[in-house]
C-alpha cells in the first residue's frame, strides 16, 4: 500500500503534502523532527489517502501540490480546515 498524506504545520499554519509506503514510520519521523521540511513546525496528520500502486500515489501527490489540486483539496477537507482555523 502507498499513502498520500496531508499534515497541518501548526507553527506557521501551512499544509504539507507527502507520500510514502509506510505512513506510521513517516509520521513518526515528521513528529520527531527528523524531516527537514517539517522540522520544529509541530506537524499533525489531518488527511490521508491509500493507493495500491505507487505510481497512482505519486501522481496524486504531484496533483495536490499544484494550484488546482490545492484548491480541490481545500474544498474536500473544508470542515477540518475550519476546525483547525486554517481558513
């Protein structure tokens, strides 16, 4: 299984999009400040998607990092973003 995940970076109120084959391990690395891009930014998982094929997960991650993908993602998880005061 392959995962595409969204983290809320509490320190600067931003979203981080990533993909991995081991979501638990990757989250542990983010939370323990072992990932440079989220280091000391207090990340919290707010959304994830599961894919059977790695290529599908990578394609989805690339799409979510594009302007249109970000807009659609925000619509999809709007209630979560309101709750964490992102929007």
